[in-house]
């Protein structure tokens, strides 16, 4: 039997409160963030957490014609360092252990977002304090702004050097 997440949260509520972690998050995203926070704080997940998950996220992989170039871009963007560097694969990791990987794909074609006939395929959201300063920096790194993206009130949409979309999230 799989326990409901709420039951797990009640059992761990006091422990969470003592750590100062945000235990008011809800939904799947809240669950994943709480589990990540617990793991990073205690080096392990609480009892019962394995009953509600199949595995842990190792990395997110983006295709690129030049994975080294794209890895340098994202390393600068999120303050990460390369932890694996091979001719066709690069993995970067930030100080909290979050990873992005990049693999060679000679036929990579960037998504056509916001073309309604295409899709973003996937994108990275990067939380920033000062969106104007962050925008200047990502443009200097080689990003381009997607000017016709809609609902641009709490985020700005850009393309990385390989054409993948990513957002600077703020506010």
C-alpha cells in the first residue's frame, strides 16, 4: 500500500519545522522540493519516502551540436562546475548537487517556440533576484531573447546558444 503524501508530511512535520524548511508547499512540485530539501539537509530521505517514489532524478540532459559550449553557457548561468567532461557528454553540477548534462546530437534542431505548430520540447527555469541584471548577463553569454513569448509577467523567455528555450523567473 502506498501512503498518501499528506500522511507522510504529518509524521515529519515537527522534524521539518525544526530545520526551517518550507513544509507548506503542495502538489507534486512541493513533494519533490521537500524531498530534495530533506535529502540535502539530513543526507537521507525520511522513512516512508521511498514508498512514494520510484527513483531519484540524476540529471536533465539537453541535446546540442556542441555540448562543451552549451555546458559553459549553463555553468555561467547557474554557477555550476563541470564534473564530467567527455567528447560527446558534459555534466555540470551546482553547489547543491543539482545537475544538467549535455550530449552531442549532430542533427539537433532547436525548438520553434512560440510557433503553435512546434513546441519547446523542454525548458529550464532559472530563478533570479534582479531580472534586468540577469538578462544583461545571459545576453552577454550568448543567449537571445524570445520577444513574442506570451504571459511575460513573472518570467522572460530566452534561447540558449543551441536554441533551447529557458526562462528567467522573478517576482
